[in-house]
C-alpha cells in the first residue's frame, strides 16, 4: 500500500485544542466524586529532627474533622515508595529530613475545615544538626541522613556508594576511556573551571493533587502524573494489592516537564482513602508543591585539554549534585549528566566522576533535560574559553571536534544519528555569527543527550464494527501533544480520516502498559508500538476478509480504510460485520521491547542546539535576549507545528534558568517558595525574535524516521546565553542564573560573591 | 539562618553600678524595644516575656521564655531566649552574653551572641532580618547609655 | 462567618444566591462545576484563575464571591456561544497557542478583554497586557501570534 505521508508530517490542529480553549478539558484537580472528603498536609518545620510527639488533640476537635493520620498509623501498609530505592516515607516516620516534609494528614469534610484543623496540630521536635549544602554534606563530620539505605527496588546497575565510606552519597556514576593523564600532559592548552547550575522548580501550573477512592474492587486514584503505571506499582506495593486491583486514571495533565514523574501525593491519598473508607482528595498549593519536588543543582569542575589546532585530547569532569532528602530519580539524572557533560565531541580520553549527595532539602527529581543542562553548561563554556585562548573561532573549534553522523559519542552505545556540523551551520547563520551588530553578541551551545527512553511499551487498536478506530495507549497528555501525534499515526497506518480515530489514554484500568511518558519518548517508542498494533489489526482484517470471501489471504491487500479483495474495495466495517454476522470488532496489539531496532541504547540521541543574540544594559546588568534560535533535529516531524511549540517552550524554560530562576536556601528553609520570589519567564521576557528551525533527515528509529523532541531545545540555552554575555562583556560567567545583579557584579568586580554579604540588604 | 552579633560601648557608670543594672533582667529586657511584659518566674533564673513586632506583612506575637544560663559575679551574664508564634508559624531563638570590664572613666559593656529566625518570617530574607536586628541593637544601646551614662 | 444574598449576572444569566462572606470567587465558581478557572499560584500572579468582571480581567483566587454583587461575570464556559467558538478561541486552536491547556482559559479571557479594549494591538501592547498571565508550556510566541491573528481577522470585516 502506498504509505506516502498524508496525515503524518502535517500540522493538524490538536485533537484536544477545542476542549482546552473552551474550558471543557478536565484535569485531575477539577475532578470530584460524591461523598468526597479533603486532606490538608501538616508539614515539618525543621530541616532535620526527631519527631518526639505529634499533638492532634485540639485538631481532632476542630469542626468537620474526620480523621488525622501520622507516621504512626502506617503499620498495616508498606510506608515507603520510590522507584529506585524505597526510601521515601509517605509521612515522616520518627524523623524528618527536610523543612516542609509531610508529617501528618488532616482529613475533613471541606478543604477549609481541613486546612484550619491542620494549623492546630502541634509537633514537638528534637533538633538534629542539618546540612543543606552538597559540599558540606560530603564532609566527614556532616550529619548523616540515611544511616541505613532503603531497599533497592530497581537495579539499574547504579552505585549506591556503599564502599569507601558512603556518608551522604545517594549515588555514584563514572565514565572513563583512554588515559586522561597522558592526554593532559601532552596537551598544548589545559583549562580548568568550576561551574554552578541552580536548583530549579519546574512550576507545572497544575499543582500536585490526587483523588483516591477505595472500594471492594480495589483502589482507584485520579491524579496528575506522567507515569500512571509507575504510580500503580508503588500503590500496589504499599497496599499489598495486585496490579489488577489498582487503577490509576490520568485526565489531562496541567504541565509535567518531568516534575510529575513517579509518585508524589498519591500514596498519601491512597492510604487516607483506605483508612477512612471514604474518597479522599488531596490538593497541594504551589508552596507545598515547591516543597515536594525540585531539580538537582550541580557543581561541576571541568578540565579540558587541546592541541594548538584546537583538537580535544582529554576532558575530565567532577560533578556534585545536591539531590535533597530522598533518592527519587537522582541516580538517573546523575548518569545523564555524566553521559552528556563532555558534549558531542571526539574525546580521545575522558574521565567523569559524579556524586549525587543527600542534603536536608526538598527531594530532587527529574526536570526537563535531566542532567544534560547541568553538564552542558560547564562543557560548552569551557569550549568557548579554549577557543578564546587558542585564538580560534568558537564555531570553528566546535566543527573541528564534532562527532559526525554514524560516529559513536560513547563507545558501545548507539552511534549518533544526527548531522551536527550541519545543525551548527544553520544555528550560527540564524544568530548572525560571529558579529550580530553593535552592542550585541551571539552565543551558542550544543548537546547530544542519550535519551532515557526505556523501550517498554504496548498499544491496542480497536477497529469498531463501523470501521472507526480507537487507539488505546498508556501515554499521558501533558501538553506535548501525545494524543494528537498518536492519532495521526493511527490514522496514517489505517488510512482513515482523523475524524474517525480516537485516542483513549492513561487509564491503567482500561489501556495497556506504558513504562513512562517523558524523556521525549512518546513519538518514538509509543508511536512504534502503535504502528505495530495497527499492522496487527490490518493483518487480522486481511485474514478475516480472506475467510469471508474464500480467497487466499496472500491475495488480499491493504487499502485506505479497508482491504482489496480481487481488486474490489471492502471497508473495515464490511469485513468485520461480514465475519461476525452482526457487530464485532478487531483488536490489534503491538509491543515494543528492548530488541531489534530498540536493542541499542540510547533509543535515540536528543539533539540540543541553541543560539542567542543578546544585549546587556551595563548600568543595571539586565540581559535582553534579542533572538533565540533552536534546532529541532527530530528525524521526521509528525506534526511540525507541535514540534515548534515544544522547542519554543523548552527554550523559554531554559531561558528562565539562564536568567531568572533559582530556589534559594537560607539556613534550614527555602526563602522563595512562591511564584513572586521565584521568577519564571513571562510575556515580556519573550525574545524579540524566535527562530525554531526544523531539521528532518529521517534518521530515527521512531515511525517514519522520527526521534524525540521537547527537551533538547532547553539543554544548551544556559551555555548559549552565558557564552554570549562573555563575548559581549569580556567577563566569564561560571554560574546561573545570570540575574541583573549578578551580571552587574561581574562587570564591577569580575566575580559574583558567594555568600550574602552584609551590604546586600 | 544562624546569625551572630557583637557590639560594645563604654559607659560612664562604674563597674559595680553597671553590674547592678545588668542584673536587673527585667529592666535590661525593657531596653529591647520589641519585648514587653517581662515576668520573673524564678529569680535570676527564669523569666517570661512577650515579643511583639511587625516585619513586612507579618505581625508577630510570641511568648518568650528567657533562661539565665550563667552568672559570673561582676563580670558576665549568659542568657538564652526563645519562642514561637504559632499563627505566623515562626520561631526565634537568641543566645547572648553580656560582659563588663573596667575602663578608665567608667566601664565597657559588650553584648555578643547568636540569633536565629526560622519559619514564615524568615522568607523575608537574611538581609531584612539583619537590618531589624541591627535596629534592635541600636535601641538597646541607646537605652543602656541613657541609664548608665553615655560616652563614646 | 456570615452569609448574605447577592445577585449578579454570570455568563449572561442572572443569578441570585446566598453566599458566605469568606468564600473566594474561584471556589464559588469551581464548586458549581465551572472548573475552567484554575487554582495555581494562589496569589494573583499567574492568571490561571482569570475571569472577567464587567469586561475586565480579575484573579478569582483573590476576589471574594460577594464582591460580584451587581456585576457581570464571564468565565471561559461562557465565551463560545451556541457551540460556536469565539474568534479568539479559533485563533488559539489554529495557531497551537496551547499545550497542556491549564493556563488557556485565563489566556483566552484576558485576550478577549484586550481586543475589546484595543482591537488593533501592537506586539508590544499584547506583551504588556498579557503580562499577568503565565504559561509554562508554549514559550508565549504562539499565543502572541494567535492574538494578532484574531485581531487581524476581526479587522477585515468580521466584527
């Protein structure tokens, strides 16, 4: 059958567009069930302490209170969750490890009643020494958060650092090849630097929330999560239920970006529902959400050696991540930082050491980019510095070292599919490299990130009796457009118009297993399993048609919305009803696992190529981004407009981290856990010109040669902006965000002060 | 966040008079403008007071307990004070040492120690809190010199 | 805690209801199934709870329900009429001016108020007027384009 793209490759309007502009689209936070009660969380007011007593007496007398749950009420459940290490307590048990940690849940008939009663709960603490800084936490005399680690539930081959005095090590990772010592010894230029990447809050605009209903047939939880099957796994373990009795339902997700990967408030809501026998809804405010998850901040020491011609001979990196109070996903974030810090360059000798460190701060978890922005910032800025010292144009320096298509970035892993030298060419043109004019400077950054997409995916396609189709997938829709892209693929494969295709998604009770939604994997991995399901459905339809018309199955051919039997077109509906006699249905299944095209990891390399043109007000230090360019090197864009949207969104997020965003700890607590003091980009931060370029070389393993998109755009922005500022002002920023104050200080003193100095009030 | 402070001043009153004045914990507490209603629970050992203040959008009211930790006759007093405002969900703790030394024309009083403010109020930032603390110290020394005779 | 009767117009329909003084407009609306206005920042900075009162954008999360006495209130649910999308809504869909959709109701309402007050805004006008609405997904550019497109269409004779 002629498979020339007709539906894929076109910017078809989002299937959820109308629902979203009319307010009809429902998010978990919008849902309610009859008889629902409300939970309010009591939170720790110490960074590290033993919990001596929780006095709930006056709270219990508060009007409308149904029940109060503390860590002492968790004897009949497995009170921990975590997808790598089972160390995250549902409620603090005997000890609290960070300011803001959930200590108790007050359940009442209304949200107001619950919140009011929660403020009456009195907690008595015995304070312990605490540590919020990662380097301090590594010292011998630092207080130890986890004298005993929880059980490792997912063996990723990660090193929990038990050997050699772990202390506050959450995980270790390293990467080595060649001999860096002799490399540096032979180099004509060796440069070193220390770089800092801030602690960020993803700010998904829908805060964390969950509605749990416990009944005879099991547990149902409506929640805003990216990975319903991973939440299901945690809940099943906690309540000792089989998967078949745990249903996680995810409507539209109001923003994810990695911050809604893995369980957050669902375990607490589920336990509350079970203990009370009532449906329990727990909705967190934004300040509470900030105290639930943030990203790993990083200190990266980088060392790079070059020949006089600018060829890399060796690179060495030491990365320290501040990973907060619990393991969560930091081992994987750290591994990603290790794999990407040295950039997509031919590196004859490499040594990378990563330590992810526990501190008494909000637990860190995934955030868009996932270790890549942290490492790329250091690696790319060092390339720029080398270029300056060697007297070579930074773009030229990169060209001399870039890995070409089909070459390995990391020995033994999938070779790089992309053509980075061409991408670099496009990018530098877009930002008027090298000279964009008076008072302005260009900067650019490159990264190739080994996607964390794990190939484990199933899909179903139901061809209904009237020939319309429903595709059932486990992917969630968090704005990235999964429902639209997958509908396009199904429509393409079955050659049906979009109007006859629906997507049913993210309900573990109805749809099939999907490992996760994130790591830019849905188009590539779920797309392929859905393609397989469609092909399976078509195979069955051909067989049914052959039977009905009594011909050899080999003589039946696929056709748009039907089959060809002896040259005559028969619709899906005709075939199905013909076979069943009345009604009927054909169900196609598809699965992807780690084999065949997906045997090699990473599943694909996600390219991050970003360039900027900036100007700076020297009196105030304010940075204006005049132009922001990104390259979406996506193999094939199923929906080009949506890829643009993802790249633009990722770029603005990267811009936020580069110029404005940072969570600040002072003493035991955060000083800016709100949307005023934590500044995310707004309309007026929009660069004057945005250029989201699309590069399609059909070089991916996804459907029609596609690869992942949605993270790359932001991975290199920090480096690009810092690089442009360096070119413009002649100062070398080594940390983000480059707020006006910091740029101003760089101009005055050539450095950014580390601690809050006395004159800064 | 734990902050420290240290300040000294020379007063015209002699060592003995200064010492007598400093032993009067209730009066000394009254030199701290934001502390009121000082009550003696256990003579020279335990006191209570009320801290009332306004900082940014926060109106603070905390019951303070003040403990005298050490007295070195004629020379040093070490105290500890702490309290919390449940409404505003904030805590304050202070440890301070007042010491006096003989001077040619009077005596020198030194106040040094640490303080920490945590909870909601602390979100105003270390800078604002320090400013406030500096103001309180200013007023403390103003009252002290008024009572004991100002010098330079 | 005292209750009082208020009357106001909600999405072109007169309402009379008894409401407690302390109830926030956002909760009042959402409890009645009008979940288009969303809670997010809780402090009037993100715009996801935007509704129009007498045609101007307000944050429902910091407005008391009793404050709408005698006023006209419009939520996102009242924008499309008889199943037909408002030109702004159409422009948003055409220009992919939404991704997760959580900020979208607020964006549409604020944009609607903008075009009613200034039918031919410049790009700078738009950036300034929309500053009170945050979006974390789109990077804003597509929203600006949607508003410019809706304005242009209206200008060419539709309204």
